[in-house]
C-alpha cells in the first residue's frame, strides 16, 4: 500500500466570535437582574472598575470623568462611542416602587403558636412541625419518626399536629391532598359525609365533571352532586399560596418606562438599575508610568476589559431602546387602548425595519420588561402571530383568544358551546380559523372542554 502526503489550499468561510463579541451577545440577552449580578461580579474581580451608586451622578461628571481618547491609545481598540439618553430626573420612577415584600409562611404560623394557649411542650413540637413543612404547606414526615426524633410520646405529636392544622391558612400541615381538603371543611363547619365520600373516592371523577357517576354512587340527583363538587372545587389545594416559602424568588426590574406626554410616547431607560461605572484614578495614572512593564501590561488588560464592559452595556441599552422605539411605532393602538388592539408582530418585522438580524432582536427582548400605564409588561408578549381576516387586516392571536373567552363567558352553561360552534362563529366574523386551533387557544386560556363546562 502506498501512502502519499499532499499539501492543499482550501478556502472556507467561518465566523469566529472573539471573547469580546461573545460577551456583548451575552450581555444583550441578560435580564436586568442578571446584568446587575454580572456587574457586581466584575466589580469584585476587576480592580480598575469603580462604581458610583449615586443616582444624580454629579460627582461622577465633575471629578471622575473617563477620558476615552486618552486611555484608548494604550489599548487594543478605540471604538468606545455610545449613545446616551437624557431623562427627567424629577419624574424618574424607581423600580423599588413596584416591589412588594412577601410574608413568610413560617413566620405567620409561629406567631400563631406564640399566641396559642397551649403548654410549652406542645408549642415546641408545633414549632418543629412548622419547620418541617414543604413549600406547599404539607407535612411529609411520618409522625412516628417525629416522635422518635423529639423523644416525646406519639400522642403529643398528634395533639400538636391538630393544633397546627387549626391555624390559618386553612388546610396547613396536611399530609396529602385529601386530608388538606377535609381539614378545610372541618374548619369551615362543613363536616358533611357526602363531601368526605367524594373526596375519598371521586376526586378524579370530580376533576372530569363526571357528576352522573358521582350522583349514582351517592343516590342523589345530578344537581346536588354538582353543588357538592362546587364546594370542593372552591377549596385551596396549596395552603401556602400567597406566602413566601423560598420555593422561588423572581425579581422583575423594568428595563424602561413608557410614558405618554402630549399624545406622544416616550421611552425612559431605567439607568437606576445599574451603577455608573468608571475607571479608578490610581490605575489610570499607572498607564503613564512605564517603569514596571508587568504592572503596565496587567493594568492595560484590566482597563481594556473594563472599557469593553462599559461599551457593551451602552450598546445593550442602545439596542433595547431602538427595538422599543420600533415596537411603539407599530403598536401605538396597543399602548393607547390595551391588549384588544394588539396587532400581529413578528421578530422579522422589527429586524427588517431596523436592519438587524432576527437573532439580535430575540436576544434584545429576552427577559426584558417595560413599565406602562397598564402595568409591567414582558416585551416578548407583544410579539404575536396573526391570522388572515376577510373583513380587515390580520387579526392577532390575542384578539382571537379574547373573542373565544367572550363567547364562552356569555354561553348558556347548561348547553356550552362546542369548539366547532365557536369556530363557526369566528369564521362568520371573518376570522379564518380551524376547530383544532380553537381547541388549542382554549386550552392555552385554561378553559375546559364543553363537556367539562356543562352545568346541570
């Protein structure tokens, strides 16, 4: 066998992203909260970075201004230009105005333990039980195990559990869903045997609205079975709802505020969410002193990273601003009149009008929020596809869903509308939609099928 070695030239097209390009893309798709955390981390790791948390920024402007042109000649590149957006400081909204503190479930329960008239042993066991509750407010632990751990009689643990189960919120410290529902009925003074029988044997049938089979088993009429079902469905399956449990903590900080002034919408970028970054004076002076070449290289590298971070943050802000500007232009009716006037709009619509790539628009709106007169809105929710209409321009999915909801809200509950009837009604209004699409949107709205909406 003969082996030959040849040298060939091959021309290929490749896109190689530098670390700086990757950082710019990464920052663009971060939420404001994620960006805050990233900047905090950079401040800890890069000694040349300084942060000014003073919102008025006066000290920064007068004493610590960055001389970009002077610094750039020492660095690898000099493209640090950025757009700035003036804002009226007197009218600026603080994101803290929209943050509410969640009340701790454990704190609320322990306050009730302190106020109870039980002896110290029972209170101590109650305290232990409260600490053992899961994020839903259920008790997963076995009572025998708790008795062994605490070295107390089982009867003491059982008595303590009954005390905790008498507390608010109703249904707390249950060991499963059935017990949770029964506790709520007991505490409401509704200890009806039929209710307990349905909970023990027919929860799945109840979820499916199978009242005929429930009525047959109980020997009652369908309307009475349905009234029992209404009582059970009104109970709370998750007692911890409304309390802070540590299950999830999500912070929403608006990236911008949309205000209407003199019939025009204005974008105010939320600069208060981040500190103003600048270069530490000490390290700037090192650049002019080349006696220690190792120190000089280190400082140049760190300043290079710091300035690219500041440029990338400004570029992120500029991109978001331009995208929001175009969204307001296309969705003026939405900002004036609400969600019923939301028009179909895609990433391609914005990308083409701004001469950007769709992926850039997607990153720019990822996890971004704006504060409007209608409250805090997720920017991505403003992008909807449309269906063609015989009577007017394309109709957005939001409008179709609202139409479906209105039809179902106004239906005769003894004869609920089928998906086909809803489809026919919408088609008569000029909306070209199929039965399967109606079913899909109905499910997305959390509305049950006609058989499960029927009232006897």
